[in-house]
C-alpha cells in the first residue's frame, strides 16, 4: 500500500479553508439577505450552497493526480 502524498493533506486543508472562507463570506450577507422575501432567501441559499462545490473538482483532481486539469487524451 502506498503512503498518502503530501497533496492529499494539502487538499484536505484547502477544502477546510474553502468551507470556512465560504461560510464567513455568506454569513456577512446575513443582514441584507434576511430582509429579502423568503422565496428569494431560499433561492440565494440554494445557489450559494451549490456554488461552493465548483472549485472542489479541480482541487480534488490535483490532490489525487497532481494536475489541475483533466488529461485531454482519450482513454483506450
């Protein structure tokens, strides 16, 4: 069994920092968003709840392979 690379630990740390950053950022809008109608609040929270996932794919790919982008060569 191979030892986990340093990228996995760095990836875990980066994911935790991303979640913390995103939570603080969205919480800073609480006063403004709290005055919106409930349906707009729900749509806002749905959108930002999905949006934080976007940076995870390249981050997870990097932690697994060391590359930020997928290999453009087709698999046989």
